[in-house]
C-alpha cells in the first residue's frame, strides 16, 4: 500500500511539473524609429513604436539625437512617457543646414534599447530670410 501511495504522489508531481511553462527571461524592449517628417530649418518630427516591453514595464521612452552617429540618452533627448505602442515627438531648436542622427529609445528595469538610426538634414536659411527686416549693406 505504501508503494502505491508513494508512486501516486510521484506521478502527480511529475504531471504538474511537466504542465507548467517556464516564463521566458526578461529582455530590453524591442522598438523601431520612424523616419523624420516636417523637417524645417530648426525642427523635425519623428517618433517610434515599441512592439515588445521585454516582459517588464517600459518606464521611459523617447527620442535621442545628435550630429554624430549612434546618439544615446546621455546626449540630447526628449522623453515622451512610458509604455508600449507608438509615439511622435517634435524636435525643436535645431541648427539650419546640419545633418542630424536620431533613434527612438525605451527603458525597462534591465536597461535601455534603441530603435534603428535615422538621419535627416535641416533646411538652410535663404539670404532673403537672413536679411528680412535688416538694413545692411551686404543684404
């Protein structure tokens, strides 16, 4: 009798342990960066789409940018909330006639991940715009 009870408990334990799924290990979020739109002399619009939080809550998301490749959150950045899904950001205060690089970013407890890098060039001021309202000899 003792053998039957022991065997039954082992069988039940094996059944339950084989039915439980192991949760995947958490990772950093997965996201993409949108192409820049509405590029003007001193501004541009871009954003991103976070498709996976990596199993942990996205605590911060946004755009980082700069004039060199691979911008990070330690440089210029704009934070636009938290969570998964799409977001759009207007970058203001850019310099005319410059090439900028930008990436969407998302953070969870494990770290920061970045979307694909994009680049765009701001418009250059025309002589008429520079001289408007000025009474100078060179205009």
